[in-house]
């Protein structure tokens, strides 16, 4: 069915009231990669997904290297201590120099502040946008002001790769393989099922970064992290359940 039919179908089947009111339209727009026109009608032309499918064969080939999370730790040029506050305070100024606007928190409770305003407490936070913000507030798709928007997210500085459907040791091997193509600055253990690899891409041509991320998708990366405003795990932070988000790998020299 075309996008407009999909909206009608989903609205008819909902078991709760949409929140926000145009929740269904936004979801369909994202999936169909269409633009909502001023008259409320969708361009009915369906566009194929831009991301390639995961390839289990290539993943198995990388897994055969027998590299794992321990190898990430051993190859880290700098090994940080166990104190999360110290980890966050040491790496964040290098990840985000010159005290920019930074968005942090979690999906439900977040803020945008200058880095020095929350640096001392960053070890207790869960998530962060991996690129600086251009202002404290931006506009959502609904036109409302918010401190977490794509509108106020600046140029891409880091591209985060994570794939929680794959064993952690295999994720580590994949990150080391991808690091052959793009500078790997830091790897954060999510405190759950995944590792978050931050690749430094600022100044790279967009087509090169896109090609790199397509390769990461083949190896199981979460496609949602392509969106510049998407939250990633706070380096040296803490999950809401109390699990630590330790830094396994730290190479500030990759940040030119």
C-alpha cells in the first residue's frame, strides 16, 4: 500500500490515542522516506530502504579472528581507571573541545548545556548526543521548542556503531575491523548487551561516511544511529538500572 493508505490502516488498528497526535504520520514518513506535503497528503511513491541487510557470512568471517572485548582493552593506547566520574571528566573535553553546547540525559529527561556546566556529574548520566549542538533549543517536527532536536544538532562529529543482536566479543572484533577504515576514538560498554564504538568523522566527505556506515550495517550496526541527534551511551556514564558504562578503548590521538 502507499504511504497514505498505511496511515489510515495503522490509525484504524491503534489500541491507544496517538501521542503526539501525528505520531503515525511521522512513523510512516520515516519508513517510507517521503515528505508530508502542506495539504496533508503523502507522496505515494515508495522508496527502497537505503541500508543494506546484515550479512551473517561476513560476520562469521570476522568472528573467526577470535578477537574480543579483551583485545579492545589491550589495544587501547590509554587505559582509564574504574572511577566513572574520572572517566567521563577525562574524555569528554577531548571528545567535545572548546566547551560547546552538548545534549545529555536520557530519552525521557534530557538537557542541553555547555559542557563545563555538567562535566562534574557526567559520570551519573546515561546518554549523550555524539555531536555538539548549535544552540540550547531547537524545533521538533511539530514546531515545538526542545533541548533535544535534529534541528539544533550540529555537523556530524562522531558516528557511533553498535549492534546489540550480536555477541559482545564479536562486536569488538567488528569494531576493530571497521577501525581499519575510519579512526576509532573510543569504545563504551553499554552496561547491557552492546558496545558503542565512536568513529571520528568530522571533516570527512559525506559520501565516504555513508559508505562506511553501510559497511557497518552489513556487519550488524543499528541503523538508527545514523541520525545525528540519536542518543548514544555516555562514555563513563551509568545506565538507569545502575550498570556501569565503562570505557574499554580510548585513543584521543585519532581526533585530529
